[in-house]
C-alpha cells in the first residue's frame, strides 16, 4: 500500500488536508446484528502524536485508496505494467508519478463522462464498437448516454471497447482527483481526546453485472488493518455542535449513520455536566438488528442522561415508520421543548430524510403554535438565525 511520504515527528500545525496525518485504526467492529440487510461499522482512529484536536460536531477527513483488483484490471486492459510515468494535469505535479500510484491513491476510477466516450470513439478500430460509440454520442441519445455512464466505471469502458487502445496518459487525462471523504465524528474529545470514533455505512452494490464498492467505506472495512495500515486523516471543523449553554435542552434527530454526531453530543454534555435535557430520535430498518449503539442509548436513558429516546423502525411492521413520524406523534411535547429554548438538530440523508423532518417541524410549529404556514416558516427561520436549528446533511 503506497501513501504520500510523511516525515515522522512534525509540528501539530503541519497536519491538515494538504498534509494529512498517517493515523492508525485501533478498532473496527460491526454494529448491525446477524440478519441485518446493512453493514454499518464502528471505527476508532488514533490521533496520538498528531497534535490534532477536535470538538463535538466536527468531522474527520479520510483519504481513501482504490481497490487493488480494480487498479490491476485497468493496468491489464491498458496493456501496461503500472510503472509507466504519467502526469495527471489536475494534480498539478512537478514530476510524473507511476501509473499504479496514480490509479491507487490519486485518481477516482468512477464517474466517466461523455468525454471518454468521444475519445474511445476516435480510437476504436472495431466496426461494431465504433457504431455503438457513435450511437451513444448522437444528439438524440443524450438520456441513453447518461444512463449508460451512470451504470459504468472506467474499467467497464476499457472492457467493452477493447479495440480503442488508450495510453496510460490518455486514460489519466480523463480521470478526476480522488477526493477525501468527510465523516461526522461519533465521539467527544472530553471522553476520547486522542481518538476519533466513526460510524460508517459500508457501501456495496452491483451495476452492469459488476460488484461495486464505496471507495472509502470499503477501504476502511476491507483494506485497512487494525494497528498496522496507515490512514491519512485530517480534522475538519464544523458549525455543527451542541449548545454552548449546557442548561439548554437538545433535540437530536439522526437516523442510520446520522446518529454519529449525537453520540458525540451526548458524551460531551454528560462529561461537561450539562444540565439541559437530551431527546434523541433514531431510526433504521429493524429494531432487533439495526439499533446502532443500542446498549449505550439504553444506559443513558436508564441513568436519566437522555430524557427521551424515540425509535422508528421502518421494516418492523407493515406501515413504515420514520423519525419524522415519531416527531409528529410527540408534537405537543416537542413544541413545549422548543418554546422552552431547546436546540433542534438533524443529521443524515439530505435528499429525503432531512426534507421530511423539516416539513414535519414546520407542521408541528404551525399546528401546535396556532400559526399560519407563513408564520411557522418565520418561526423556523428565527430558530436558524439563533443557531437553534442546525443541520449536518449529506
């Protein structure tokens, strides 16, 4: 496994996105129980010796590496060795690097665009391949091309159009930079000053008759070995955090991996002696297999450190139940908390969940507060202005 060269003892200020810290993973465990349809893992990454610090609500950035099997297949289909020097323009390098290093640590192997199809069309020598490529590039095939590309990665195109011989440099000219992934930190520095905990959904799926894998999630799950493999990390500060006033109540809505920062929030508030109440909304598919950190939440509840814990299981009954449904079912009390100065937080899926939670919040304010929709919208805007309504969505 190749990593950027790092000098060993460096000043704390030198570790950043531009010069990530070569951390070590100290724990990796599956959070879901047997029978779950999901693979959600808890990772612990040590920051010991880095001088890096974080706050509850911050994120950690991780630079992943691509799957060796996929890199090897691309090199083979290019009829290359992997040692060929390449100079990817977007990396702004002063000297070439080896093709294998570029494909492993520097460039994204997914997300092909129409540009690569055009290049393949110009270089293909097989008549059937040329015809298919020309058809994809025709103006009337715009939607067909979009669907075609959406189901493929660069390795698929090299496999499907073998007569279009690309040089290593020609291929890397079409690849984008491999970007770090940000994960909400699931721990508080008051409890774990030298570690960051992560709650990661491991992504595996299938398109175009190929097994696919989330680059960073499977890097952590499959290719990073506890205690040995360096993981290049940096801390990303966030606007998202628990109330500065520990006396304020805190309502946290975080289904699935969205629970990560709220685990940090509650750890932080308990450790700091905050007197405000904590209300947690969590949801996932099945209660028996997908209650992430269930033992911890039940202990917090038993000790009174979490005042309310409302759980939504979408697959445990015929009618799906989500966190926004639990909010509506407790509308009167939620409104009472808001009127008492509570802060409201949401973390997780931006496309559906966060929108549905936002709609539910507006409806609760409107009905419980006896407001028109317009006045309810103004109330929610004021919550945001006062930083009492914060979202960490992705």
